[in-house]
C-alpha cells in the first residue's frame, strides 16, 4: 500500500534513508553524502504532504517524495519526452532487507495509479547503477543531464516515463 507519510513515520523513513546513504557511500557514490536528505527535509516533505511510504504488513519498506514539478528540470542537456504535466520522484529509497524484490518498481506503478497520471520524471547520480537499472526495467527513458542544487557533485542523469491509459 502506498500512502502519505505522517510525522509518526519519520523514524522509520529516516532509518531507510540512512541505510541508503551508507550503501551509496560504500559504492563510491557522492549522492546523499552531505547530510541530505535529513530529518528537517523529510519533515518538511511530510508537512507538505509530499512524502509517501510503501507499507507491507504494517511495515514501512519504501519511501519517496513526490512533487508536481522541479525547476531544475527546466534546464536539461537533452530533451524530455514531452511537455505535459508530470510528477517528480525524489528521495526514493527501499529498506535494505527488501532490496532486489522490485519494491521501487511497485512504488512507481502505484504512483501512476494513485495520481492517475501519465508522466513521471526522475534523476539519479551516474554511478547509481541499481537505480539506473531499475528505471530502465520500469520503462523510463534516458533524456539527458540535469544539474541538482543539493550536492556539489551536481550532474544527474534524467529519466522520463510516459504511459497511456
């Protein structure tokens, strides 16, 4: 089940994020290594009803923040699939003991259904091979490069998925 996060979920969400940060560091990925995302950012997302959790058997096993747009995506070295309204996924992570079980893909599919939308955009670090593989398996298409504002190592690979109902 995909649902909006509540303040009571913050500890479980942050634990998932911390383990994801550790995995990235071990893989030599600079993404999420500068105290981002942190409790303040996650709380902000919760308060703005932009943070979702994926729950199985009353356990939070995945998290992602979802936005209506990202101004960073206005400048792309490449081209998006279209200019239609879209949702953006940021800060996506899956609990360590659920890795390899296609949870992120399930979360994305539920997001398409939840919002009844046709377009999702997302970006990731070029060294984040697990995320890149998952996006490609989910049918996301590489569209170019964007530069984020949350990290000194700002180059990100930009992906877009368009579906038709």
